[in-house]
């Protein structure tokens, strides 16, 4: 129904952002809300896909049309719902994802939350040979806020993507040893740690 929304970024939460346009604040679920930190209170354009369920109408947001199309491909696979699709997209290593599907790398695919062996095999079966070039990752950076708050926000965002508290505790221990980072950087690093386990 909607292709994109242009409006002002007014709020950032662990699982979503709020974009205000014409006096209406749209809650948009995104893989990494903190990548938008540098655009707070600025006008942004975000590509969206609406999912309508009995109990909810949800908007899922993406930086580019290519990212949105990759998401649509993912959720067309049996066993991949919008939340799982968003968690897969959050990793931002879209080239690695496409390579894993093309090379039938089930081990890599099962590292995403909510993706078991059967679903990973279905991803390969349905999407192999159908995915084009991976879109470029958004590389926004911001000045570092309080390091503990940033790490806490990143852990909340990981949990919003479907990772368990047991999994995120291990990530926390790994990341707290690193030099101070922004929430966005912690989240990206956390996703990399999850993919290595």
C-alpha cells in the first residue's frame, strides 16, 4: 500500500523509529533503529512495507528500495515471518546473506534468530539464483553518547530482533571489553558476534 514515507525522525526505540509527517507519527519497525541517530529531528525518506494482521498493522522500514525488495523476498519463504525477515536484514551483511543462500551455507543461515535448519533449507530452495546484487549498508556515525547507555540500548535492540537474554548476555560481556562506541556501532558489532557463534 505504501512505497515510502518522507517525514521528520522524532523518536528512536530499540525495535522501531517514529517518523512524523503531516502531524501523524508513524511507528516503523527497522532492523537497526540506532543507525538513524545522526538524523534525529531531520527529514528522512524511508521505504516501507505494511503487514496487516488481525491484531496489528505494522510498518517495516528500509533505507533503500533494494533493501525492501530483499526483505520481500525473504518473507515470501515459508517459515520466515516479518520479524525474522527484519532480524536477518539487521545484520547488514546482505552480500554474505546472498552468498550463503547461493552456496547453500545452512550453518550461516541458522545463526539468525528464528531460523532453524528446515527454514534455512527452505531459504536456499526458494531463493537460490533469484537474488541480485546486495544493497550497500548505511554507514552513518554519530558522536558517542554515554558508553553504558549505548551498550544497554544495543542489547535491547538485539532482544527486540529475537535474540534471547542468554545470547545477549554473552554479547554484552564481549562488547563491554571494547573501546566506547555509539549504540549503532555496538549493535553492528553485536550482530557480528552473534553470526560468529
